[in-house]
C-alpha cells in the first residue's frame, strides 16, 4: 500500500498545469461530441462500429489468421474516409448548431417593420392557435428567425399575405387544399402555406411519450433541428399547443404560456419589458415537463 501511494505522489509531482489543461480539453471535446450525438442514430451506428472493431481485434490477436489479418489491416484505413460519408447528415447538423450558437442576439426580425407590426404578427398567431385549439383543427406554423427557410417555402404555395387570425384559420380548416403542411411566416408576412418540412431524425421520438406524436409534431421537431426557426403546433386529436426549438419541445401550453414563450424568443425586452425573460423560458426546453408523460397525436 505504501508503494502504491508513493507511485501516486510520484505521478502527481510529474504532472504540470499544462498536463491538466490538456486533459480538460480532451475531456471537454469528448463530452461535447457525446452531447451532440445523444438521442440520435449516430450513437447506434457508433456502437455497431465499436463492436465490430473489438470483435476483429480479438479474432486477429487470439487466433493466428495471416490472410484474415492482412485483409483487416488493408480495409480498416478505408473506414477513415467512410466515416464522413456515413455520418454526413449528423456532421452537418452539428456544424449548423455550432454556427447558430455564435449568433448570440435573438433580435432576429427585419428592422424594416415596426415593433407594433411584429407584435401584431405574434398576437395574430397566438389568437389563431387559441381558436384552432378549441376546434381541434391541426396546424403547423413556422416562424423564421435568422436562418432562411427558402428551400422549404419553395415546396409550398406562395402567399405573401398579411398574418391575420382569420387567414390562418382558413388555411388550416380541415379538408381544404392548404390545410396539410406548414405555414411559414417571415417578419409580418405569410410567405407560403402547405410547405413540406423535414421530419425529425431524433431518437427521442422512439421513446415514450414522444413516440406517440404525429407527423406535425415530427415536422416541427425536424425543422427546429435543421434551423433556428420556432415551430408552433396545434394537435388535431387533443387540441394541445406545443412549441419546438433546437430539437426540443414544450408541450401542452395554455394561452398565457404560449404568449410569454413567443415573446421571449422574439424581442423579449422590447415586447415584454422584462429583463432575463428569454433565459427563463429557454430553460424550459432543457427541463423535463411532468405533463409530457402523456402521449398526444396530431
């Protein structure tokens, strides 16, 4: 035991502050990578890759197989070039997250419209969601922020109309030509309706309660994973209102929480006059909502 402690002290004496910094940086990088791939298909793929590598290592080390060992040694370097191809979508999403993280300002609307015009747009969305929720009419409304959504608006019907509750109610009226798909709002205009959004690739949806969500919720999560947009969803089955952002979802919002959350994302200090409101509402996305234990479809 004495020898063991002496070895420990010897190692501590040999380690300098640069070694500690080196260890911390490497740990931080691995932690960031694990956070990025958490609840994604990448984690499953990596498990498979590690399992194959361990299995091949055991075979080549425990059994003398010259031809097989040569084949493995020749093939393994090719995996270095295959990894970027296999994980291309996940790498792209990770880089997009890093790029969006650099945009610390949440004052994202066009300065060509007035504060009152922008507030009226949010109020119209809130009022429409309330009426849609009462009538159990499903809806998906996308509010563009810094990142453009041109590739998605092109999949829908061009509108370029003023945002009003009546227009949104008409668009999402059941069995009308535009009720399927998403409405995309840029500044104070409905740019397109019936737009097709990417479905979520998150593994969270494979577990309860999110696995019971319908296509609208999956599309809301999907567009929030590939952009910084805010997606508002009204469930057709339950009438509940949800908001998706950055691959997370706040569910079962009442009208007051819906208003406060949207105001928090768009011009929090000017629309609400309360400092720090954005931070408090952003924390809702990382907190586990006890209400999420019940499933809900769209």
